[in-house]
């Protein structure tokens, strides 16, 4: 009789433990636009627990690039979140770890998902257009610079650059032919440090695209609309 009671007790305990599970649902976006000024990105998750798991017994942390970041819960302990600081990177690895106790009998821990996933940080748009004022300057050569700033790598190399016409219309081709890049390549841009690409024009009125090629996966190629003209406010 005693053996039957012990077996029944073990089975009851096993059933109890099997009904004491916790699941974490990842709610962090797949990516953010990188912001070097703040460099803070929200990681968040929701928690679903079985009825026999008390809300106060659950604790959730984020495992980001092998660092454990405690998450803060709302009053119901269903939504969990934190801000993670990272700069000069194009991504980070994210996983969650939940730890909970069951009626002071045992403690469980579980990772969600089974393998870390990648949260991407996209390079913000680079300089889109530049106007260079050619009024009151030498009639032989007009010059200016285009500023670029990269924030998703420790160092970005501008490997090459060239000028392209707006279109194959003869007027656009001629306008672009007057422009040249005078900076020596390659150029190295440390993270969040502006780098200048110098350009010049043999004509007072000229326009075209300045095309740069980099080793930054978030901005391998970029086109900046470039215009030389008198009487315009220089914009970089």
C-alpha cells in the first residue's frame, strides 16, 4: 500500500511540474537605424506562464553578445524590456533567459529562442545632396567638399569615388565632365568622425552624382547629388 501511495505522489508531482512552464515571446524588431548619439536600442519580450507559476517567481534577462542584461517588468510582470547600448556596430546577437521557481520545490531556466538571433543596425542615410556656391570665386577652378559620416563600423574605408552624370542627355554628360574628385583614395573614416571628399569643377555651372564605394556592408555604394552654381547657399 505504501508503494502505491509513493508512486501516486511521484506521479502527482510530475504532473504538477509539467504544468509549470514559462514561455518568452521575443518582441524586439529585426533591426533599427543606427543612432550613434544615443546608441540605445530597446529589447523587449512578453512572458506567458502556466497557472501554477506565480508571477513573482519569474525573472527574465536578455543575453546580448554574451552579456546578460536584466529586463524590467511591468506591474503584471507580463511585459519585459530594457535599453541596450551599442555603438560602431552593424548588429548584435539577442537571446532571452527565463528563470522561475515552482512552489519553492525546484528552479527552472530556459533560453528563448534555442539559438541567438541577429538584430541589424542600419547605417543612417549619408549626405544626399550638396550645393557649392561658385559666385565670386576664381574663374579657373571652383572647389568644395562633401562630408560623410559612418556609424556602424569602427572604421570605414572609402575605397574609390567618381562622378556620374544625372542622365545620358548630352547636357548632363557635359555638366558632369567638368567635375572631378581631388581627394586621394582610399580615405579612412573612424566611427562617427566626419570625413571630407574634395571635389572641383572647371565650369561655374556643373552638376552630377558623386559616387563613393566603401567597405561598409551597410553602405557599399552611395550617390550624392552634386551641383556647382553661382548665387546658391552652400549646403553639405
